[in-house]
């Protein structure tokens, strides 16, 4: 991910509909500190039908686009990756967590916010 851009992160939920979760929390951590947290209302949830031999299966995705300012909040120092993790709670109170995902942050020559 480049600083000073508007990156979109796409999270795959498979056949699980993320709309059925009461809350989803997306946490971005760099250098052992939380840089940013986003919530279910920040996500754009989409689905696609995938035909199979016997029936059509629906797969769900959640996309999250960061602003230029949000992307600039990360450091592009060598070896300083960003870890991303999703946690969700269902209507019964069960809390789930995704695997941690690592993203490399790259710098731009000028991180001025473009309007």
C-alpha cells in the first residue's frame, strides 16, 4: 500500500454473509500500536454468484477504502509492515477473529493530500 493514496482493502468472507454480524472491527497495527480502527458501517459489502456443478454459491466480500490522510498515518520505514485483523460478533455474542494479514507500506515522493 502506498502512503498518500486511497487504497482499497478487500476481505473475503466466503459463503458467510457479513451483514449477519452485529459488528465488525478492522484493526490496523504498526510498530505494536493501533494506528486505525474501522467498523462495519465503514465497509462496503458485496456478493457474487459463483456457478458450480449442482447449484449457484454466493460468496461475500467486504471492501474498505482508506483516505489519503488515513494512508499517510502509516510509516514507510523499512521493515515496518502493517498488520490488519478483522474481529466480528454475531447476534448470539460469539466473537470471531481472522488471521492477521501483513501489508507493506511504500512511500511516495510527495505525500501532500490532493484535492
